[in-house]
């Protein structure tokens, strides 16, 4: 049976649409025996077809799909068919003798829809082309072997809740790899497998739409819809594919806010200041985002005056805070209503409103210990100056609001009254003066009064008390400044010399109410005219003042108009001077009359300076001579050369000699026989010291004193080097010269060294040493 199918396919594919290829005819072709020009014509010499191969077809042996034949082929076996191009020799093979074309393997149209090949007929013996090459096509015929697929799936879409029926959600698109131009293999139909009755899909376009109205996000927020695409127009036997669409309902403001309870109760202490949080109110709104934002307000005027409410940063909770200070003794509770309203309202959903709700709020004020409260925020008191200590200034009053009968104790903070000018009664707050006050020294006194509950010292409060010192007329007027003026001897009569001003430190008798008066009468040298504004003009009289050497002293009388009136007298000094043409002073009479008969002031200063210089030189010379004499005198206790005698520091050698027996280093030949009793160590400081010889009487001789101290040092065993003999006294045996050290040599009586004859026997090399140690001093006279 498969052989019959193959034969049928070959017949349909290879011979169903037979045709001939046109090829050029050689020039020698035509009718023989005719003369004249040769008529050329083209003739169709290829016999071939457009071949088709059904995809995915496979069999036990290659399938014949067509046959190539040329009119040149006479069936003699001289023609050879060649096939080149796409798939030639691998996918497609040709019989060289017959021209039959076979396909060797199963083809997939989705991979390659057609193959372009080149056919040629050649002479078998010479490979000479018998026909020109010709191109032909082998098409792969489609079958329904590919299901639809959704390349963009799975899908996610969003649609507003409460949308109308038919609202477009999303469009899904499937692709079928089969040939859309051949049959219904690629004709798709969309259906909803899961998601009914909420959503539907257009069978042809794949547009998903809402199928029911008023889908509520608060009831179900997300839907999973399964969409199927089926080819063959949706008929039985077609292939199908599916995808999922996750549809999320977006929120709209379709729910009004609502308080979960109708009454909220809070409590707050009376000491809570403005801005203190009392409590939170939260209206529930199932909407999301901006649709759930709310604003809170207090409806009753009573509550809005004492409390305020605002929305938190999230726009959800209402924050109830204190607006004004509370007082438990005045009012203990407040009741008012609070309204919550959506800030964003969609007009399309007004029918689902109203979008607000109201709840009642009750706030209870709790009592708390409070400090004493003063009757005034600040106090302003006054007291006259110069009053005796103990004068009443005023009274400060405070009370305990929690217990009005509770006693209060008053005190003045020390830092506010450092001079202790006032005192206060601890029981009743009466303030009195403690010293006499002077307004001219200080006008205002700012006190801080502390009120403390007697039963609870922790409860206290402060208040500022300003005390003003009132003025009294207790200061006589006086001149504003000392006046020492001059007038030219050439001044005209009646000329203004100076304006004299007065000063009164009191307020009741200020400078504008001070009167001034000078000497009056025919003998007055100058005229004083009161200006009635606290000043007076000093004028030259009509007749000139007589010249005189001494300045004029003009008495001025000043008095105020206070109660009682006070007065004083001051003096103005006026000198008559000689002036230059420009009016400046040249010289005054007292200076001009000075003509000293003795030395001038400059000469006196020069003499005093010379005498002081000579006196300083004499003192310096005497001090230098005294210092030189003291340097030549050698004092017993202050002589620095005493350090040579009294210095007894051994260093660290004593511990070393204790740890090591140094007797082995001593000269055994010169060692003295041991004395009876315990051995005496010579390497330690003796316990007894040799007595010091007294200083010879008479004037000090430095050379004699040095010789005396040197002899004492040589004979004193308690001074260094008292242990050096033991360390360096022995130099070893075998020396013909013996020891060269002088440390072990003894001293004769009187300090004269011993004979030096052995050094003379050492030879010329030691002559110098023998002369140094062996020279005999000349005998004493």
C-alpha cells in the first residue's frame, strides 16, 4: 500500500503540471536543401514540473517526488542528469540515467519552506552540456503540526473596579507557525477556559473585556483568567495553546470613611501644655492610596476653642491635641463631635456617598499638683527715696489652686537683689525696704519673688517685681562744670563772656527750674544775668574792670523751686589777659608779673640732675670696693674649697668590695701583721673623723691656709681615697724595680718623703723619675 501512495504522490507532484523548458536551437538546425537565410526558432526542450513535498513525511526508503526529462534524451543512455543547489546530494538525490528525484529525509516547512535547485543534462561520455542549466523549486507542503503559542504570556493587566460591562482589559495574541496561506492550519480562535463569568474574550482579536458590572476590589482584588487559542478555525482536530491573564482591580473612591465606634473617651492632665497629644481617632476606609486620605475637624465650637485635631503624615489618623491651657478647678471634662471626610471625591461615585462620618469625643481633665499662682503676671511697685529702712513697698500674693487654704511661703531670690535693699515677709508677701534708697544712684530694682507651698517644697513659682524709687528734692543745684575763663583786656563793656549752666540731679527740681544770681551793686566787677532756663550769662559791666594781677572770683548763687527749695553757691574764675588781634590769649597778668630774681627753673633742674649723677657714681664705686674686699676674705663656713675635704661619696665600689675578696690583690710582702681583735676594713668610711686644726689667728693668708688644709687632708684617714690602697696597692710579683705606685708609701713625720736612693739604681731611664721623687729639699735655716 505504501508503494501505491508513493506512486500517487510522485504522479501528483511530478506530473500533475507538466511543462517544457525553452532552450535556444543551434544555428545548423533547420530544413536541409533549402537555400536562403536560416530561420532560427526556439523550442521547449526541457520536460519538467514544479515539485511539492509534504512535510514531516517519512518512509522506509527515499520517496520519489518528480522526474526530469529532456528531449535530447533518446533513451540510449548517453544523457546524464545532474542536480545542484540547496539540499542537492543530501536532502534530494537524482537518478543520473532516468532523472528521477527522491527525497531522503523528512522535511519541516517551519524550518525551510522551499529549496532552489539547478538541473543540467550533459553527455555521459564527454560531460558536454546537452542543455543549458535551468533553475527549479521544490516546495514543502504544510501540514497542521504546530500548536498556537502566546510569546508574551503570561499577561498582567489592571482595570478599575466598578467598571462597566465590556471595558477593555488587555489584548492577547497567539502565533501559529503553520502556513497561513494553506488551509486552516494557522486560523486561530480565542476562548475563555477559566475566568467566567467575570471576563470574556473576542474570538478573533483576543481582546479581554469585563463581563459583569460593579466588580468590587474590596470583595476580590485579583482574578486569574485562562485564555485558549485553537487553530483549524476552532474545529475538532485542531491544535491549541493557552495562557494566563492576571487581572487586578485598581481602587476607586467608592467607599466613605466610617468610625468603628460612635464615642471616643480620652483623659489629659491639666498641666499639659498647648500641643500635647491627647489621643488618636481613626476612621476606617477600605479604599487605598489617595482615595483613603481623610481630613478631621471639630464640629462644636466649645471643643475647637480648647482642643485642635489634625491629620497625621499618612493621612489616616486624626491627632487630637491641646490648644489652650487646661484647668481642673475650672472645668473637668469636654464633650464635642469630630467629623472625618475624604479629601478626594470622585463625582462618578457620588451616589455611593456621603463620604464622611461623625463620632463623639469626651475628654476628661485630670487633676495634677500645681505650683502656687500669683494674682498678677508681674508686679509694679514704687517707694520714695531716703525713707527709713522698714518702709512698706507693697504686697505680693499667691495661692494654691489645688488647696486654697494651703499656706504659701515667700522669698526673694538673692541674685535679683544682691545689695539686699529689700526684705519680704515669708507669710504674707509684704515687701519692705532694708536700706535707705537713693534714686540718683539707682531708679529701678527688679526682684524675683519665689512662692513655695509649705506642704510641698517642690511646688513653687516665680514672679517678677519691679520697684521704682521715687524722687525727692534732696540735691541742691550746682554748676554743670567748673568755669575758669578769661577775658581780653580790650573787651568792650557789656560783652558776653560765658554762658554758665546749672545742673540739678533731682527730677522735681530739674535744671529748667534752677535760678542763678551773681553779685549785685555798684562795686560788682561783672554782671550775671539769669536766662530763666537753667543758665546765666556772664557779661562785662558798663565800666571796665580795673586791671589786677590775680584773677577775679565771682560768687554765683543757685537755687531750685522744689519743696523744700535747696540752694548752693559756686565760684567762677575770670582772668583778664592780653590778647592777640585774632582774639586768642597772648598772656595773662599773673604770668606777665612773674620776674624771678634767682635761677630759673631749667637751671635748677640741671643742677639737681648733676648732683644725682655724682651721687650715683660714688655709691657704685663704694659698692665695687666692698665686693672686692669680701672676695679676698676666706670665711670658715663659706669657703668653697671645703668641698675637697668633706666630700665622702664612694660611688658603687663598696658593694663590689663586699662581694669580692680583694686581699688577693694586695702585696703580701708589704702587708702589715694582723692586729689583735677583729680585722679592721680599710675600704669603708671610718666612723670617727680626725679633729680639724683651728684657724691661725691674725689676718688671713691664703697660701698658709691652703697648706694647712692640705696637711689635714693628707693626715685625715676619713677622706678619699681611703680605700684606694687596697685596690691598687699590689701590681704583681717578679718586678726588679718593685712597685711604682706612691699610694702605699707612708709619710714621715712632718710630711717629708722618704729617701729616693732605690730610684737612682734603676738606670738612666728613671733619672727623671728619681729627680721628681728623690730631690731633697734644702735644710731649713
